[in-house]
C-alpha cells in the first residue's frame, strides 16, 4: 500500500533527525529559552524580513490556533472564518472551549474575500441589537486553505486593508504555508505574509518536521504576555529546544522551501495525470493536496494499491478524493501512480 | 406613540404587583427556598401533569438558556439549534462563553424538524473524523419560535422520539410559551410539552411578570446539582420569593393562560386587518408576534403614530416589520391601529 | 419568629414599590435604555461626583462580580482577593467559570492591606517562573466586607495607590455599600470611593431594593463594550426600567443613605446590648451585620424567638452568630431583642 | 558548567532516538491510531496489570492534567489538590481556564493525606450554604510529588478508599512516576497505582523521552469520548506514532525503570554527600530531586561549576536548592560533584 492519504504519514526529514542526534546530549535550558530556539527565531525573522517580530514555537496546529485566538479576543468577541476553516470544523470546538464563537462566512473553495469581511463587520455594527450579538473581533484565514487553494497577493492585500481599517487583527493559519508559497500560482512571499498579517504561523508538522508550528507575531499590540498563554494552553514544551532545533534546520538554508517544492512538484504531476485522463477537480489546487472527482469504481480500483482520503460524494456514482504529497513522498511512487492512472 | 415593538414595554400584570405589595413585609428565607416558591412549584407541577418534575426559577432568558445548556453538555459537545435560534443569534455568544458550540441547522421559519436532528446526528457519527468535530449533545428548540411559529404535537413528538432514540436531551425555550399554547393552530398542551421534553422553561418576563423564567426539569438524569449551576451562572436571586410570588400568581388560577389568550386575540385581529388589505406575511405566525411585509412608505406612515420593529428588508421597496402584543396591550389601541390599517 | 438572619428577608422599601405601581403602564424601551435608567444614572453620577462615569444596572451580586472581572482580565490573569472575599468563597466558582483564578491573600477580618497587594504583585514578577503562574491582573475588595468591617480613607487610598502604580484595576464590591458609608467609623464618601476605584458597584438588593446592583465604571480604559458583557453574562434585564426605577428612587433624594442609617443604628443598638452583657465579637463591625460570640445555650435560648445565622464554632461551648438589620428591620423588634438580651 | 537544574536539559535516551530513525520512513495512520501506539498500549496495560485500561498518549504534563480534569468535572465542581500541587501553582491557571477551581489543602511536603480529603469533602457537604460553594469533584495527587516525596502503599490505599467511598475520582500525576516507583522507600508498584487510582499518567518527558505522557484510564465511567477531549485541548498529535514509538521503547523491556533507577541512584549519592557534610534537607526526598539547605556562600561557590535551581530562601544566610538527576546524568559528573562537596 502506497500512502497518499495525508502529509503526516511519515516521521521527519532526515536532516532534522540528524540534528536531533547531534544535539541530543547538549544541556540546555527549557521552555524555549535555549540557543537553538534563539537561532531559529533569527532565521525566521530574516526569512520574513521582520526584524521586530516575536517568534514562538508551539507543538500542534489546533493548539496554535486556540492559543493565538484566545490571546487576542475579548470575551464578547468572535473570530471570522470561512465555513470550511479548520477552526470552524475540525478542532472539536477548541475555539468555543475558550469562550469564543467562530463567525462563519460562506466559502466554496476555502478562501474568503475582503468584501465578506467588510459585510460581516458592517452587518454587525448596523444592527440595532448588535450588543446582543457576538462582535467580530479578528479574522482567521488559512493559506493554503484546507482545500489546497491559495490567496493572491492582491486578495491578501485587500483583506489586510479591510482588517486594518476596521481594527480586526488578521491571523493566517499556515499549517501548510510552505506548499502555498512555492505554488506557481501564488505570488506571495513569506515577507508579504508577514507584512499583511498581524500574526501567522509557519507550519512544521506537515512540512518536514516531526511536529511544531512557529507563530510569528507582527503586531506589537498583540505581543504582550503571549508566553503565559502558551503555557496555559499546554503548548510550552519542557524540552523547547526540540522545536528550536527543527526550525533552525528548516530555515538555516532554505530546507523548508526545498521540501515544499518537492511535494508540490509531485502533486502537480499527479494532477496532470488525472487531468489528462479527463477527470475534473473539486478545487483548483496548485499545492500539495489534489482533489480529483473520480468514478466510484476507479476509486475502488486505485484503492487496492494506494491509500488516499475520501473527501465527499460528488454524485451517485462519483466521489471527491484527496491525494496528498509531502517531503517524504517518493518520486518513484508518484510515477507508478501516474502509470496506473494512465492505464485506467 | 403607541408601542407594539415588543412584549416587554410595560411592567407587570396588575395582580402580580398587588401580590408583591401584600407580601412585601413577610419575612422569608432566601434563594428560592421560601413558601411562595414551594407553592409556585406545586402549581406548575400540576399544570404540567408532572408530579416529579424539579422546578427552578431564574431571572431571564439568556441566563436560563446558558445555565441549562452548560449543565447538560460535556466539554466536547454542542447544542443543536435552528440557525434562527435565540441562542445562536441574540445572546452575545453566551453559550460559547460556557465553552460550547451551537450546531446550527437551517430553518426558514424558526422551526426545525425531526429529520434534521437525525441528519446532523448521523452526519457526525458517520464521519471518520468525528473525534475532530463537536459532538451533538442535546437539542434546543423554541416554542413559539422567535418568528411566532409553533410546533404541532406530531412535530414535537417526532423530534422527541429522535432525541430519545439517540440520547440527545431535548430542551424547549418557552420564553413566550403561553402565547404558543393558546394559539388556535397549536394542539400542544403544557402537559404534552412536559411529557415530550427533557427540560423546558415557562417564560414569565414576556407573559405578564416583571421578570422570571420557570425551568421544569423532567429527566431525572439532568436534575442533579442544578442549583449549584444556577448560583454559578448568577441566576440565584437572593430574594428568590419575588420569583415564587410571581409564578404563584400566574399559575394558581390560570392567569398565565388568560394573559396569553388576551395577547394572541389582539395579535390575530392585527393580522386579519393587514391580511384584509392584501398584505402578506414573512412568517405564518398565529401567536403574539406578527410579521407583515409592508411597502416602506406605509411603514413610514404608520411609524408616525405607532412603534414597531423593523425586522429586515424584503426587497428594494418593502420591509418586514414586527407587531407584538402582550398582557398590557389595550384593545382600544389595537382597534385604532386596525382603523388606520383599513384607511391606508 | 423575628428574623435577623440576613438583610434580604423582606421585599423592598415601600417607596420603591409605590414607584413600580405608578410607572407600571408606562411604555418604555428595553435593556436599560429607558428614561428611568437615564435619570438613575444621572443621580448616581452626581452622588459620586463623577460626571463621566459609566453607570450600568445588573440584577445580582454574583452576576455583577463575574461580569466586571471577566470584562477586565486577560485569560492568563487572576484577581487578587482576600481569602474571605465573596468571589473566593460564596459564588460557586463563578469567577473560575469565566476562566480566571482568584488569587487569595490572607485576611482575619475581611480586609486586605496595600502592602499585601504589593507583595503578591512583587512575588509574581520576581519569580523566575512567573510565566508558569497566574498573573495578578486586578484587585477585588468588598466594602463593607463580608464581616461587616470597613476600610478607612487612608487604607483605601493606600490600596488605590499601589494598584495604580502597578497597573492593577481596583474593583470594589459594594453589595452593602450604603451600610459602610454611613458607619460612624468610616470616613469614606461615595465620591471618595469613585475617586479611588476603577470600578465599583452600589448594592441595591441588600439596601432596600427588590434587587439590582449599579456598576460605576470610572476608568475609561475599562468602559468599552461593557454592555456586551452584561448581555453575555445574562445580566441585561429585558425590562431594564425596573432597575432604573429602583435606583432613581434610591438616589433622587438620599433614600439610599436613609435606609442605610436606619439599619446601622439598629445594628449598633444590638451590638451595644451584647457588649453590655460582656459578650465579645468575632469582628469589629460598625455596620449592619454583628457577630457576637455566644455560649451555645444562649444561642439555643435566643433561637426560640429569633432567627439569626450560625457563622462558625468559636470553641467547644461557644459559637459566632450573625445578626443582620436592614431597611425593613422594625425598631420595636430590636427593642424586644435588647430586652431579651438584657434578661439573659 | 555541569547542569543539575532539572530533568529535561537533554534530548532523549539513545534507544528512543534510534527507534525514531528506524521507523522514520514507515507510513502510518495519524492521531494515535497506528501500530506503534497499539503496541505501546499493550506493553503499558501489561506493566499495569490492567488489561482493560484505556491508554492515551499526550504531549506534555500541563496539557495532560488539564485534559483529564476538564473531562471529569461538571462545571460546578473543583479538583482537590495540595497547595503545592503543580496544577495549583505552575500551570498558569490552566485548570481555571477550563472553568474549574483548584480546591487546595495544606501540605508541607507535597503530599496530602486521606483525612484531609475526607475533611474538605465533609466541610463542603456539612455547610448549609454548600450550593454557593465549589463542590469537590475529584482529587489530584502527584507521585512523586513536586518535592520528591513519595506516598506509601498504605497512604495511597487510604486516599483511594476515601475517594471511592465519597464518589471522588482519584487522579495521580505521574510526571516523574518512574523515579517514585524505583525509590527504595516506596513500596508501590505500577500495578498498585493502577489498582488504586481512577486515572493516572506515566510521565515520559522527564524520564527519558523527548516528550510524551501516557494517560491510563482505569475507571470505565471516565473513559467515554476522551479522545474528543484530547483533540479539543490540543493534545492529539498528528504524528501520534512519535508517542507510540517512544512508549513502546520505554516499556517493551523495562527501559523506563532502568532509566529511573539510574537517576535515583545518582541522586541518592548526591544526597549522601550533602548529608555526610552535615547539611539538612528541605524535603525528605528519596527520588531524583534533592533539596539540600546550603549556606549562601556555598551556593555561590558550587554555582561556579554546577547549575542547580534556587528553590527558596531558608533564612537570612541559607537557601534551599534543588539538584536533579535524569536518564542523562553522567556518573562521572556526579562523582566530581561529590568530591567538590566533600572538599567544601
């Protein structure tokens, strides 16, 4: 069985494991105060062209989303998200567990647009009973989205502008950020993301690390006491160096982007193979997740040799499925898959 | 200005104030342990044909909804509600503030149907990632709904059946319960409500009391320690007798239903007047709230003499407005309004 | 049975009931936006010599404490309180239910001192692991305290100074504020309280009203969106006028202080009677609660005719008990009690 | 600088890193559903003599404590803990952030006794105002405690008995469980702990793993839906196998106990060296943490070559300090330290 079902089926990129070996007996202070964390922070600030950013390392995505959002909102405020947003669907109500509503706006492809942010904001403030309703307090987007789609620079600039004009901090969930940034369709750089967002995170778990997410805090007003929040939410790893070492490795010489490019190239090969056979796609993804719509018997056929995710039923006889690639995906496996697609 | 904008523009029914006068110098114990509360509980148990019910008195509706729901759910569970449900829209995220998501199902008229409950339940448990999603833990409905519509006995029985088959406690928000029960279209009795729900409340604030809501707990499994919850959520009135005295007055000889009938009769007269002039209605309400769709110039004209609520825009030139009646609505004011409608 | 067990055994001062009668049929807007609320706010601002204060009306004390504290603190912060503070002991964990720890400092008589605030603040910030601990975020005191004791102006000024120097908002719980301010031992005025606190509340429930607490927000930085918080926490009464009417009556011509003086005078008569018989007191209270230490057989004897609270065991054969007076306490009942004390 | 400041200054035991290497390219399912997790669960059930236990893997201690406690308590309940308990002091209010109060009982050495549990339970239920107070809902202990002390089997049996008689689930925080179980003074086995507790966790982070804690759920009534709780609290690692692989390694052939014995032996050597020089100890620890009371000049002298924690001031001229050992502590470093102590 060759697995394409998600981008966390293996351990970590070899260089990360090597570095963990090399540093294993070093004695360091705990909780993210060690030298590896400091170096990783410096590399990330440079990569973001953001010398004043605060950089924090957390363990996982749900934890990171929860910690950031709970840190920013006042109790009567909610976070605006696409209906498809990870926080709205797949975190077992972690945001609500911190007391906050997720205010959803409709989305077909996982993205939201600037005008939607403006509309939900205006709808709130124009309602005479607005004190009886949850106040929009910040905006959450993911890039790439849960559906593999990406924002253009113009789109992100428009959202950022609406947010800043209306006092809504903008938080970008970058669980798969690398895959988005290297996409050929995406004209955003890491520095653009840093410039346009108030806070975002650079995902490690799904981009080559064993685990770990790097929060980049751009807005000074949000920086205060964030480490208390990390500790309270269970995200302050005793051996914080493990996170520092991993991000140091990913960002010291561009490994993070190399890994991302590898995965996206393979994903686009798979995409091309399905497209050549005339299959269409549920989302127009140019990143490491591909969502072909396949006849159910073909799903069954391919399923004998490959694992992939069932996403949703498309109609009575077709399904949307998801193929993922990652740092660990082997080119020969993709080539075998492509041959099998062609042979369908 | 004659006010039809809501059903809480005046104080309380005269008999309630009289009783507060008469009892003012009585010395009683606090926190709902006094004799008036005991009598009121007995009257309500009788009216509900529910001798084993626990009856608790709280101050307001948002508080009651929050206290009941927070008492029932475990942390990873949410409450199923219509998108239009008061808890989903108009309580400033009070439910989320207790850590729980409101899981909404679409509704055009404020009601939900049994199959929707079944569908959201099955969708959760059939999803392979259900542990990553909020688990439906109970169901919230309002009767009459926020739109004045009512459930039939058959509909409520069907919802109750689905809930019981799937272990979902059913909670009915009866902020305006009296108006629903006396509606000519509604074949439900208070005893039916008690029989079919696990917990519900009988609204006082909008049905003749100064304030106050009576929670009726039917399901033994939900009864434990509810008074702790009331205290924690700020609903345990020091002078709890004030609630006891009011519900005693409302339920000792049927005043609650007299008040409700009065309001609904007047509302139906208003409805008839609009209907005769050919206006249609946003919701098919047979209770004390009426939602005619009016040309904006007529809204403006009527607005000079009467206050009513703007509900929403119907189209470029029409609006949905709301006229409410209550225990306090004067027949002569309604007659004047009707004349003015006829003269439009 | 003559009741001295607490200060909420009766309804409300006669003038309040009269005013509720007179205004019963007035039609007003809801949720505290009516003219009675506005007038009450104006009277309170004048009484506090605080023309820019925000004044909000809530229903009960636990609700008020919870709403104020949850509105001020960030998630990682706690509220400093005496171990005896109402929020630390008698609110069923309402503060913790909003996510915040109550950071207690020891107190023998219900009061805390400025140096204790400074010490807990310094202890936090001097601890190298302070990010692993709850950060002191504000200070809660009650005046008079739960034990009937009062702060002097010098003491409150000292606490206020420490709070302001260290960025800790000071919140004063005035559930029985009137009784404290009229005490002969207390040199504080309402204007002093307003000047020295960031936010406080004027208790109505225990000082002549049916119910109701008036929050006075002095610190501009804390004012924003407080009405959302009231709604979310279930404290926004639909018929908000009921609170406005009551506080209007209490503050239009000094009734609040007349009521307070009446109760305190009677309490001091009771105190004197016990003192004359040689009994000592658990707390040195000069307000409406008195805590004599009595032999258990005398408790039993007095208990046949009077109700009062058992506070705690003093030793094997003695108990601390509490006698309360209020607006409703009758002079003749106090005189009868005094005779019976003398006859012991 | 030789570090004795805590037991998480290095990476992980060599065999764990080796196993991560070996398994790195294996493709597994996520979120703890893989074969390594299954094997680790089986080893742990065997080690606990608990074939029906549920075993879950989380990342860190604060997260584990929070998840377990929030899963068990109802909203009006609190968790009983020693004043020194980690949840009471060093988790930035994580428990309160889930809505629950930590109900502390005094402790000199980190332990609590059965009679204290009984007393706080009885005090609650015997108080007539108990509905106004947080209800004790479970008991938290740590073994070994934060001070290195351990419970005897008799003590734990007594606590367990009181808990079971009064319906209080007993939760044991085993962040350093191995060090406690191998202590010569401790007559408890892992199977005893499993038999006497309702839920406990086996700490990995401080006993040789990179990170990870294994929750063992013994009480069937507490098992339901715990994975939802893990996900909501951010503890469900995408690459859950990392936890499985580590605990598999630790428990397949007793490595966990070998590591623990190594550390405790070295700690006892350090203890003996201080004792021989006549120094006394703050706590009577027989585990991997030692708390000698040293003159400040000696602290300064030793501090030039060794790092250790300042615990607290003992008096004007003496301090309590902490020396920790771990799987990673080198015998030669301990021998050097002992020589230096002897030479003082």
